[in-house]
C-alpha cells in the first residue's frame, strides 16, 4: 500500500461503532450475574474472540465500542493511538474496572482535597496501568485514560450498573 493510499484511508470517516449481538450470560462468557467488575474484565480478556474483531484505531480520537452487555455489566473496548487521551468522565453510581490488554496506558484520577490550606481543591493523580493489570474503581470516580507509549493501546473497561 502506498503512503498516498494509506493517508486516504486514514482520512476516511470510520464506521460508527456497532455492538455485536450480545449473548445471554448462559451462552456468553460464563459470568456470574453478581461478579465483581474486575472478574468480569478478566473473563472477557480471556475470550479474545469476543472483542478482537472490534479493534479499530481512529486518528481523530480514542475509539470505544461496547463489546458485551448483559444488563448488569457493560464492557467497552477502548483503543488509543500514541498520544491520545480519553475525555475525563465520571462513574457516578457505576463501579467498574479497567484491564489493559496492550500498550502503555496512564490513568489520571481527580480527588477532592479535604484538608490542608486549600480544602475543596481537586488534586490529579497519574498512574500507569500495566498490561494485564486490572484497576478497579468505586461508584464515585472521575478519570481519564491516556496512551503514553509509542504503540497503540487497548483496554477493556467494565461499567457495572450498581
Ligand atoms: Fe471510565
């Protein structure tokens, strides 16, 4: 493929993400309905056939697509090119977990400082999430994910519905 063709393909609008038909739990990943988000992330990561076919990279922004939803847990596959950063977002009432499948992802979380000279100030904390590491979060969580590496990054983000 010549560089001209490649440039043209990258400039084409990407298809809107579509969710595949989602299997019922009994026929799906074999998840317990009350499974912890981190266990759901591990189970889905091991079932590559469920998510690998949905991997896309969008030069304009991190790509996200729901790859599983059983009504209790929604699992979103995220794909970041080097340097891309997802928008900061809240998970009010939705505990979850992030499992990095490949690449170098850094999570930024924001916490409200309750003491010291500036109580109420938001403090940002940045931490790398290693490949195969699961980072769980509670029902009150504000974060953003960034690809700080030189290769594309992938992660599964489980969002529970309470
Ligand atoms: Fe999130």
